[in-house]
C-alpha cells in the first residue's frame, strides 16, 4: 500500500473530516502510542498503520478496504 492509497482509504472508510482528525489525534497503542501522522512520518509501512488503526477502531475486515475490497488484510503481530 502506498501512502496515497492510505489517505484515500482513510477518507472513504472514516470520512474526510473524521479521518483526518483520527490521523492527528488517535494514539495507536500497538505502534508505541504514536498517532497515524507520527507513525507514517517515522517510516512505518502505511499498510501496517492502516491495519493497526482499523483494529483499534474495530473496523471489520469486510469494511476496512473500502468499496473495492482490493487488498486483503495482512496479520500484524506486535507481541
């Protein structure tokens, strides 16, 4: 997943305003409590950030890839 695709999915799944707010404010526990913006800036893979955000926000697999369902989720193991 490219970062551009990440932002497109964020807007599609969460809506533009709420999605941008989540990216700024939501702390991702599994990514050292960084925000989406911080994690991406630090070089985390957009797909990993997306899966962590969706898991934390309890977005089911059937909804997290938008209307196209083009990308199946990969497991993220942070144990």
